[in-house]
C-alpha cells in the first residue's frame, strides 16, 4: 500500500505524575482564591473589624521561606551525590516546617490576645480559617517530608529516576505551600493597610 | 480496498496496528494481571478503567432510581394533595401522618427533604458521577490509544470516594430528624443553623460530609482525566485529531478542578458557622423569640460561592453529553461532524463563559442591578456558542444517511431538548424578566429540560452506543426505541406545562397551593404533570430491564466495529482486556471523522493516508 505514515511523535517532557501534582496544586489554589475573594466581598459589605496582623506572622514567613531554601539545597545535594548535605538539609526542612506550624499557633494566640477571637468578627474569622486551612496543607507537606527523610536515611544514596521523581514531587509541593503562604500574607497585609 | 472487513480477514485492524502501531512493551512484563487477579480486584477494587466505568454507571443508575422515585412522591403531593397516602407508610414510616379518618398525608418537612435529596442526587450523583464518571473512564483511554489512565490507583479511589459519598447520603435518609431539607443549593441560614429546621442538624452534617467525599472523587477523577489526555495520547493523536467526546471530557474535568474547590471553601465556612460560632453567612437572627449571637454575616456571600461552582457545574453536566451526542450523531448519520473546530472552540468558549455568569442565579437576591447588567450580557453571550453547537449538530444530520437506532434517536432528542431549554434560558438571563420568573416553575422547566432531560438523553445515547463496547452484547433495539419515544413525549408532557405555571407566578418549592386562590386553576395541570411523570418513570424502568437483561442475554457482538466507527475504541478485541490492545498500541493517522470521504463509508483512524486520497479540509 502506498501510504504516508504519521511519524511526528512529541510526548510532552513532563512526567504525568508531576503534571498531575501541578493540576492538584491548581485546584488547591482555586480554594484559596475562593477564600480570599470571599474576604473581599464580605469586607465590602461593612461591619468589618480593622486590626493589624501580629508581627509573628511576618517572622513566620521568613521561617517558611528558609525551609524552601533548605529543601532545595537538599535536592541539589541529592542530585550531586552529597549524602551528608542531602540528609541534614532535609531534616532542617522538617524542623523548620514544624516550627512554622508552632509559630502559626503562636500567631493565633497573639490574635486572641489583641481581642480578635475566632467569632469576634468575620474579619478575624477569615484570618483564622484561611491560615488554618493553609496549615492543614503544610501538614500534608510534612507527611511527605517525613517519607522523604525515611528514604534518605534508610536507602543507600542513589539517583534513580524513580527516586528523583519522588523527591521532586515533595519539592514542588513544599515550594507550592510556601508560595501559597506568601500570597496569603501579602493579601492580608494589603487588605488591612 | 476493503475497509469493511471481509469475514475471513476479520481483523484488518490488527494487521494495521501490527504494521504501523508502536510497541510499548506493555505485555512483556507481567503487570497486566496484577490488576485483575481475583474476584475482588476484578469486580470491586478494580483499577481497570473499563470496570471503573461500569461501576460508575451502575451506581449512577441506582441513584437515578432512588432520586426518580422521590420525585414521584412529591409529585403525588403536588398533583393530588387531598389523596390518601397511607399506602406509602410502610416505606416512608413516620413521614406519613395518618389522621383520625385514616387519611395519610406527607409531612411537610419531608416534602422539602425529598425535593432537596432529589436535586442533590440527580445533579451530583447521577448526572455528574454517573455521566462524566462513566464515559470519561470508558472512553478516554480507549479513544486516545492509552493502556489505561495515568494513575489507575487514583482512578479506583475516585470511584470509592463516590461510593462513600453515596453511603453517607443514603444513611442520612434514615435519620430520625430526616435528611437535609434546605434545597440542593443549601443556602444559609437553613444550612448554617443546626436548629433552623429538622433537617438542618444531623441531616445537613451528613449532607456536607457526603458532598466533600464527592468533591474528592471528582478531583481525583479530574486530575486523572486531564493528565491522561495531555500526556498519554498515542502516537499521531494530536489534540486536533481527538474525537469531540475527549475534548468534552477534558474541558469538563478542567472546569471541575477549578470550580469544585470553591464549593469546598463554602462548605468549610458553613461548617465553621454551624459548629464554631463564626458569622460568615449568618447575620442577626431571631429564633423562637431569642436573638442569636451571630452578627454581621452575609448569606449572599454563600450564594456567590455556591454559584461560582453551581453554574460551571451545569456545564460539567452538559458538556460530556454534548461530546457524546456529537460522536453518536456523526457515526450514525455517516457524515463527518460539521464544523469540528467550531465545536471545539465553542466548548472552550462555553467553559470560559461559564465562570463569569454565576450571578444570573442571584438577580433577585439584592445584588446591585448595575452588577447584574454585566452578568446579563455574559449570560446572553453563552447563547452564541450554544447556538453554534446546535447548528452544527443539525448540519451534521442534514442530508446524512441516518440510521435511526436507539443511540441516534436519543442524540436527536438531546438536540431537541437543548434547543427548547436553551431558549427559555434567554428569558431568564434578562434580569428584568427574571423578576417575574425567578423561583417559579418556569425555572424548574428551564433547567429540567436543558440540563436534566438533555443530559439524560446524552447519557442514554452513550449507553446504547457503547453498550457493546462495555459488555460485548447489544441492547434490545425495539425496547430501546420504545424507551426513546416514551421518554421524549413524556418529558415534554411533564416539563412543558410548567412554563405556564411559572409565567403565572406559581412558585417552586411550595408544599401545596390551596391557600392561593389564584393558582387554583392549575389543579388539573398539576395532576396531568404528575400522571405524565409516573408514566415517564415507567419507561425508564423499561430501560433498566433492557440494560440488565442485555448484559447476560443480549444479542452477542460478532463484529468488533458494529457501527462502522472510525475511532480507536472499536479496534480493540470484543472481550475487553487489560491494557486494551493485545499487542502494539495503534498509531493514529488521521482525524476521527472520515465518514463518506472519497466515496468510502468510513476510514478508521489507524489507516494511513493514501497517496491518492483527497486532502482533509476541516
Ligand atoms: C442559553 C443558555 C442559558 C441561559 C441564558 C440560562 C440562564 C439561566 C438563568 C438566568 C437562570 C436563573 C433563573 C432564576 O433562578 O431565576 C437559570 C437557571 C438554571 N439553569 Fe440555565 N441557562 C442557560 C443554559 C443552561 C444550561 C445549558 C444548563 C444545564 C446544562 C442550565 C441549568 C440551569 C439550572 C440547573 C438552573 C437552576 C438552578 C436552581 O435555581 O436550582 N442552564 N438559567
Ligand atoms: Cu447558571
């Protein structure tokens, strides 16, 4: 048979699992977009208690940013075969992640102490709920980090495609929840100024 | 050249796949059997997309029957409010109150519970999970030439979360205080105040839990569908060669992923209001003379969040049906789909617009009329891509050599319903006319025709068309046609009169109308609707019987490609196997709609383009 056969075959380079994670992050983002736009709509309706976000939330932002740096460093060390740095930085990341949660809790207490309780006014309720849901997503990231640490310590250090992929998934998610917090903080700050 | 396979050479397809397909070494390692090694992993915790599709379908059918029966009960109430309903006591128990004279009547709280459950079940469990869950699962891997979904495991979880959502909702039907009764849209305060009505307590809690499981199911499924379509298409299957079914499922999944999380946000805020005392949606409220602590909440805010999902949701329901109908009409009229690219662009346009029209559900809730104007305009613009699609379906049928079988009849019925219901949408979309029509039976007529019935028609078209792919047998054609005629006549008989009710101002969600002298003239019409509904439901039972009978006793499929369709799913063996193709994966050489080209009845997608073939100009 005289025929032309399709030859072009471009499979996209990104791994399907990584792609799926990206899609999942997009839908998480939509949830927070909903929260923050609800915030704006509600704020416009009046009866809105003004207050300043306690400083501890800003300090905490540094903590989470630092954890993004350490997890990235760990990833680079993993790829370059530096076992020590790979392991230590990963543990640092976990500690920073837990510290972030603890400090968020402090932040909520600071809010309460300036008289903004969960039920005082929607302006405060939004801060509690939004940062609380964000903390829940951090918790998911911490679970992923723990798995990564178990891998780092239990397995001999080898850069296989499967392990690289797994690490990259953790990495992407952690950067994502970090970015998410920065977005939320900037949002709150702009709305409250 | 023999496209229509000569009998001895039954599988010309196999030869083509062997020659031009590519080997992904799928069958070299033995993971094929890990998935279906025993009874439990085959029928329950299956990770095979074809089995998961059947699970979605049959679970959806179960819910359709339950939800349909509920509507009959409340229709009896609306049509015959004086009749004795004591005979329902064995089923409904204490929700039927029998007076001294022995006359049983439906408890008003339970009427609301029935309406609410009917809406929730049909919208989410039947027309979302049962429709998009079934056909996305069945067709995405088969039509794009993939062995399975990107993550079969997540796909399995998606079904089981749906199942769990169903279990929770089912359980709520048996609560002592009854299931949630505040309408499928769950507006506060009925949803946000546990003491607001009898269904607002435990009933609402279970309703939210169930729907959160449901959203998880939609998200797991959707992530998979999107990833599979973008990453797992076979060689040669460019986006512009995908059948319209795949385009529709793909865009549907994207809409779902962007809108369902917003619903979760709303539910979360409702939950805080319910149990932790916040006031997101609750403003100053008195119950039983007592002022509640809540201050400053905004129930409108909930409506914004809900309809930001709610409107896209109606397109989540209708787009898969549109994709199925495009495919079915093209195959059975033996013509390429008219305006393929226009079809794709209108799906994209509808999807985009569906995110910026939500407030047309809120014209009467006190939103700023200037803001309403913005939503009026975008709402009316949706009519444009909708009309393009309708035009293209009719143009596809026009002059075709149409096979009038159950599948294509339901496809044509879909177009009819979509036109009828789309036209009333244009009335509702004008905020001034909506002042009269909002919350009347006109709205009920609109959305049942354009979404409820139309989506069911799309689903039936799909089931009759792909039943052989699912079960290797055909459904009975005579029963199928009877089912079609009964359903289309019945559906119009039920919903057409409701337009008149609505224009006269008869409000929806009322338990009875006898204290409104103005509506007394509609008693006969309400009786007519109720009787028509019962008969139409009877025709659906015909379908259920046909379906299950045919699974075991239907006419056996002997030809792999009974409809002479060009898409890939019909190149797989009759007995569906894990991994779909026994050897290599087929390579795609052309678009999905080469029907009647160069005088040939059809040319399968796996057939290379001949040197003397005329160029495609779609
Ligand atoms: C030409 C396109 C359409 C227009 C202009 C339109 C417009 C509208 C408007 C303005 C309403 C609100 C009426 C009111 O509550 O007063 C409405 C309700 C509704 N529409 Fe449409 N519509 C269109 C197509 C569709 C389609 C394709 C579907 C589903 C597949 C759909 C499903 C619904 C539903 C479910 C409701 C009622 C929800 C409820 O209140 O319970 N509509 N439509
Ligand atoms: Cu709408």
